[in-house]
């Protein structure tokens, strides 16, 4: 088995089964990292599977497990970066499974192209109809640029900076945004990861996670919530105007040329149709969802899930403005 001059950094918090599955995938890699650093910030640290520990010993892989309590992902990654002994760093998360060629091919790409960063790509897996509906309403079928799956030189962090440590979500998007304003040589990954977190995910858990993530992400500089915020204000204003149109323009005089019968129902129906077409059809289509899944039946449940998510996002934006983050 080929050992590569790479340190693999894996943050982990209370997901021992997912970590075990990830370790199994790592053991199948065509090229192995010389060093693996796992930052375990679970409330109760869990022991690694003994077979994986033995695998690392047999292949001369330096396995380091650092235990902390309740660290956010950015903080965990920063600890891994500070303790790495190799110049090239790779990142994985639990629930992100690499292919056999992920590390070897992307490391070769970095060396051949003399790149600073090979940015990770992740495909969100969905098997059941419900999982496909959730994926269509959120991430879509196309690969998404992510920190998990990325390989980069450690020197990059002296230019871009480390990950933000005091946020539960959004630190990856913030770092990617900052990296784009620096003269770095970047390549996209040749081998996307497979994200398994949608498997058997309950809708209530999805909405809870969405609220938490946007509550934290909304405070980060790269994120511009006012665009969505203006959309919601416009939506509410339109409903208000629709409800009061006849009162404002004609004082409910039904003989006036400006009087529109059932104006509230008409405007509400028009906005609803536009929303369903936008969030339930065109946006998923843009994200790689096949049209045969959207039509004729998929568009409705996708729109319902999307509306629920948008309402949760609105609540998160409102909460972040008026309440201190937990």
C-alpha cells in the first residue's frame, strides 16, 4: 500500500457509527495518508474500532486521537492543522465517504499542477423518495464545493487564515469565500465524496438543523442574509398590498375601474404559483435534479419542504438579530 506525505484531519462529535464507517472507507484507499488526526469533541469520547487501529499500525500510519469537549468544527480542524507533521493536509468529516482513488488521484493532481488547493466536492446521496425530495429542496444532485474532500498545502493557512472557531456552522463557506480573494492556484477534486447524512433523516431533524445552521451562519461576513430577508419582506408586503388594494384605491367601490374582485385570492394564488415554479421546479432543475423526478408529482412535496425550510430560515435570521446565540 502506498503511503502519501499527507496528514488527514477528521473532526468528530458523537457520531461513532459514522466514524467507524468512514474508517472502513479509509482502509480501502488506494493511497494512504502517513498521518491521521482525529479530533474527538464528544461529550463522552468513544474508542476507535480496534481493527482500524491495527490497520494503521500494520501500514505504519501515525494515528493521533485528540479528545476535547464540545468543540465546533472549525476549532477542531484548527487543532488538527496545528498538530499536523506533513506539509499537505486533507480533510474529511463523518458521513463523507471517499472513493478508493480520492486521495491518490487528487494528491497527484496537486503535485502535477503545482496547485495550492484541490477543493473538495460532495454529492449528497438519496435512496428513498423522501430522501430525494429533501435533497431536491436543499442541496440538489450536482456535486457541491466543500472543505471535506479538500487537499491543501499547510502554507495556505498563513495567507487565508484558519477556520472560524466560534460558530457551529458556516465556517467552511466562510473559509472558501476568503480563499477566493487570494492568489491561490485551485483545482476541483477529481473524485467527489458521498454524503450519507440524508439517510433516514426525519423532517423535524432537518428543520432543526437548518435553523441551527442559519442561526450561526447569518452572522458571518461572507453570508448576506439581507437578500433573503428582502425577499420575505417583499412577500409579506405583497400580501398586505393585495389585502388592502381595493380599500386603498377605491374604498371598496365596486363600480370603480380600479376595483378588482377577489384581489387577495388572485395575488396570493399568483405568488404561490411563482413560488412553486421557482423553488419546486427551476431551482432543483438548476441543481441537477432530473425533470422526470420533478414532474408531474415531485414539484409539490419539494415546494412544501422548501417553504418549511424558508420559514425556518426566516426565524433563524430574526432570532440572530434579536437574541444572543447559544
